[in-house]
C-alpha cells in the first residue's frame, strides 16, 4: 500500500537537551512542575558530562525518521514529548508540507498511549487542521522482535546470561491500570522464544521520587546472577530504541561498574538505533495504522 499523498508520520521520542544549561527546565517539564529533589539537576549534568556532554537521542531520532521516510516514500516528522522540537513544531511543519493526516508513532513501544495522549492534547490546543491517527502496537511486530534477536545473537556467547531491560515505572501507575509491565513482559517473552534461550527481565533507571518502582533493578539482577555462579552477562536494553543517557551512562558506566565489582563479564548490546528491522517494523505499523483508519 502506498501512503496517501496528504499523509505523513510523526515519530515522538522522549526528549533530551542539547545545552546542559537547559537541564533545570527539562527536569521541571519531566516532573510536571513538581519540585526536584536536592541535587537531581547536578547529578543529571554529571551524567551527561560523563557521556561527552550531550545525548545522541535527537540526532538518532532524526536519522530514524529519514530512513522511515525513504522506506515509506512519505514525509516523516520528529517531535520530542518533553522537550524541543515539540509536537507543536511538528504540526506546523506538517501543515507547511500540505499534510492533513499524521500517524503518531511513539518511539517508546510500551507507552504508546502516554505519547498519543500528549500529542492529542497539543493538537487540540493548537486547533489546527491536522488529523492524528494512532499507531497500531508494534512491540511484538515480527521485524521488531527479529531485530532484537539478531543484535543479541551477535553479542552473546552460548554460556552468557541474557538480560533484557526496560525503563522502570512507579508501581502505583501499574496499580492504576497502566499496561506498561504487561506489554514489557509480553515482548520479552517473544524475544526469548525467538532466541530459544531464557532471559532475565530487568527494570532500570528508577526515578528519584520515593515509592516502589518496578523491579528487579540493575544491581538486584546482577547480584542474583553472580550468586548463581554466572560469569558472563549480555545486556540488551530492548525498551530503548535509541542510545541515550539511560544506556550510555546507566548501563555503560553504572551497570558495568557493578558487574566489575561482582566479577562478571559485561557486554552491552546497542539499542536498535538505525537497525533495518526497526525501520521495517515502523513502516509496517504505519501502513497498518493507515489501513485501519481508511474508510471501508
């Protein structure tokens, strides 16, 4: 199916700053105005500085959009949910291109509903003429699963323990009905089945707020593996579609240090980034979403 001439795709990622002086405003936006715990902004600055002073997230997202546009032969725009360029800018860009519909695909496969709601809120406030179309789910899309499997197999020896990680979430969100954990577990099971080997599931990058968060954490996971006599760990951050602070620092620096402390060999699988399987899965879901939205 060819994309209709008036239709494009909007990829929405979490967001990152390009100037570290914007970190206080970025944290405030993430926390929806709630006061930040003492030292949080300074700690985030230290982490950004530890990975070279900036995150590749925005650039990678733009490159993903370019690859998807080439695959679909249709316009693909980029927005960040919690920073710039925002959805407002993407909608203005779509209007300038003469588009009337955008398929909204969240680059957070287990939180599509959160990103969709945010995009709709902006579109309603903008009172524009762009129709937003929700994307179909893709966390168990065959090409998406196969891409993760290919990367893991490229890095994992037969004796290594395979860990899949996704960002943690407060348990209270799950108790209120968020499907996040269920979607994470289903996708992890699909990858394990395709790999034909067991995996460990870990929830990383717990937030600074109190309360209980989804686990096990990175330290808990690595400690358990070491206690079982495991010596090699291959870690795939399958919940992150582009390398960012959560992989480049939380895993490459913090998790690696914990593994060294426990005498574990630690190999980190890259995020999918520009993997052809990811682009193929996004193309498939975009086409399926438009088909489902079309009359008849």
